[in-house]
């Protein structure tokens, strides 16, 4: 995969391209030495996950003003695609992170599931994007080209200001993978920083490279990490109510898996809730620090809507329909 897409990144990027290897066992390091001898490579001693791997790797790169986190399954066809991202960040010192428009590599006229044109959360912590709501992905017709404040930008192609990355502590390595970029961006927003999608830059994402949809381990990580993210970042005034509602909704989701005969994902949801309860105390200090870092109740990109109701009951399947 990297052999196919890395040349497109090298050919079309203004900034330095550096590959971080998370203790791979598929011969990637050897391939890089043979095929891309001029590309700087950081080889980690073990698999630290998506979050920990980036933290370990970027700690070795103190000389850069910006970091651009990029998945290995991203194709770049726009010349100097990172230029608009850097220009926007240079022009807006309050902006801590941005993303390009993320499009599907399989169907290039469609937004890509993992981030589309930038993300939001509903009032119970369910993420959705401009261009993707639940499993409904829109065709890009310029409807989301306007630069607006976001709650989160995709981790598949995420530019972060280095000073804000270090001040925030980077990604939460305890998440391992999934939801970690939403957690990071939410923390940055609480601290008063802005997040945007710069639509003049485009990247094409294959998607599903780590864990496919429906994989029980992915289900476990998504449910557990979403609860941890909510616990860390929700304002005190909302925490109890949101967590009570989520308890009901999570058990409802597990029941739906069971009724479909999917016992693996049924158990994954239950195990996610069990582990959240067991390790929640380990995140208490983080919650206290985050709540003191800014104004957690003043984040308008946490939309006052219930996404599941809007999508399944009212039939509103696009960002524009839900937020109109």
C-alpha cells in the first residue's frame, strides 16, 4: 500500500516527507530503504498504536512549525496540496489544526467516510461530518467549500501546529486507535483554538486500512474511546445526563447486534462499557485539567441535535438537512 501511495505524496508535497514505522513486520522498512533511500524514516521499537505511534515519532521532530499526520492509504494528485493548509495556518495564528477536503479514493466524486469536509458531534457524542452522516456519503458539489469552525478534523490527513500539539500533550495514547483525533481537537477547541477544513486542498483516502467496519475490535475501541472522550471533555453541567443517555443507547446498540446474530459485536459493546467503567478513574486528572483549560460549555460545534433521531426517524441523511 505504501509503495503505491507514498510516491504521490512525495511528488506533490511542499514540506518534508517523513515515514514513521510502528514496528511493522511486513518488510516495509526494507522496502523504504531500497525504494526510497532519501526519505527520512523513524522506526519505533514496538507497535504503539495510531495515537502512541504519532506521539513517539513527532517527539523526535522538534524543528518543525507544523506536523501533517497522513495515513499510508492516502493518494495525493494535487500539486503542492499542503501549501493551502500551511498558508491558512500562517494567516490564522488562532488555528491549531486543519484538514484538506477528504475524498474517496474508490469513488473520487464522493466524500470519504473518515472525515469528509470536517467533523462535528451531536449532543450525545456521536460524530458526523460535512459530507458524511452515519453511513451516508455525499457527492462533492462544492456545498461545503466554505471555511467554517469545526469541532474535529480527520486524523487521516491532519495538520497541527507544533506548539499546540506539544501544549495539548498530543494524542491520548491510551486510546490506541479510533476517536483520538476527535479527542485532541475537542481539547484544542476548549483551549480556545480553532479547527477548519481548507477546501482548496484535497486528499484521496482508501479507508478501512487498519480495521474494517464491523470488526469487533474496532467496535470495542470506538465505543470505549467515545465514552472516554466524553468523560474527559464534557462540561460538568452535562456529564451526568449525557452519560446516562449513552448507557441506554449503548445497551440498545448491543441488543441490536444480538438480534442480528452478531454475538462478537454484542460482546464488544458490553466489554467497551465494562472497561470504561474500570479505567475511568485513570482519566480523572485529565478531566480536571481540561475543564480548567478553557470554556468547555462554549463549543457551538457540539450541535444541539440527537443524530440517531434525525437520521433514523426524521430521515435527514445529510449535514445540511440536519443543521438547517
